C-alpha cells in the first residue's frame, strides 16, 4: 500500500496563492503601464493643441502726442525737428501670456531713417492689449532729397513709416517654450497744421478701365488681370486746377460734394478733421 501525503492539501493551497500573487503583480504592472501611457498621451495632446495653435501677436503704432514741431521750409535747406510721445500697442489673442524682449522701433521718412524709440521687455496678459508710450525724436538731418522734403512741407504732410522686429515667447507647462517673431511695418502721415499722426489703413479702391465699371477685387491672387491693366495704363502726372504739375495735391473744400453713379455714392462734408466711413456690399 502506497502511503498518503498528509501535507498534500497544504501544497495545493500554496500553489494557488502563488498563482494569485503572480496574477496580481501582472495586473498591477499592466495598470501602471496603462496609467503612464495615458499620462504621456495626455501631455502630447495638450502640447500639440496649445503649442501648435498660437497666433502671432500684433505690434502697432496707435497714436502720438507732439511736444515740439519745428519746421523750416526754406528753398535751400528745408528741415524738421519733432519731439513726440508715441503710443504703441501689442495685442495678444492667445490664452497664454506673451513675454517679449526689448527692441528698437525705427522711423523712416521716404526710406531714410529719421529717428527711433526703445521698447523695454515686458509681458502681455492673456487675450489682452498692452499699451505703452515711448518718447521719439525725429530729425531730417539724414534726409538727402531736399526737393521731396520741401514739397511735403509745402503740402503740410510728412509721410512716415515705422519698422521693428519683436521677439517673444509663450511658456507651456513651465517647461516648454514657444517663440514668436512679430514684425511691425506701419505707414502713417504726420499732419503738421493739426499736429496729428494719421495711421494709414488699407481700404477699397474704385478704378475704371476702358469703360468697365467694376471694383478691384481683394488681393488674394484674383487681381492678376487688374494688376496688368494698371501696369499698362501707367501713372498720370497730378495736375491742379490751373493745369500745372504738382508732386502732391492738397485739395480743400468750400461746399458739400455729393456724387452718385449707378450703385456707387460718394458724399464729402465740410469738417476740420478728416474722417472716412464706408460701406461695402459683397454679392
């Protein structure tokens, strides 16, 4: 007779416990891997959504107040010396703060540098516009074309341009950085009589070629034929009411002007300040 093992049931219980322990360890490992994978996936998704959709902030000249405007309109040596406090604006449309470095804004008169202003490093809040004022001095010392300067001073309007490059960054999860480079290129007119800085904006132009009465389309590539037609017509010399050539006309009104033709209407009212309002209907 074969003797029986009195501890057989104990061995079976130990093997069952070992199997259950191995299953629990595998389950914990799989759960840990799943948690880590989910965390990494969440970081990747968050990074791709936030870092990939940052809009470039806008850096513009908003307005200016003039301290002194000294103009000499002599035939031999026309000149100007202007001191002004210029208001700039940096618009941030993102849901992150924009930290930018210090930079310099250069001012040009007909592509010739006449002054600059220094912008200190700062930050722009979430979906906000930071406005600040910078002192700027403009001088015609480096202007070489005296005839153009004399003509602009006679007209009472100085065409100016401001250019700058602003570099900044967005902070993501306190670890990542998203850098953006903002370019400023603003055109403006300085009206000497009213001490006003007019920021020039793009508008709608009504042009007629060879009897065609159509509006120049938006500059999205569809205006190729119109650009060719403008090039063929060329540039006409400006003439005043007496038939004399003028480099730049400065007209003024003495009465109300109202002109209408088909669906186009233009009304000009007498005013001490320049204000333009328009309405465009796209079919």
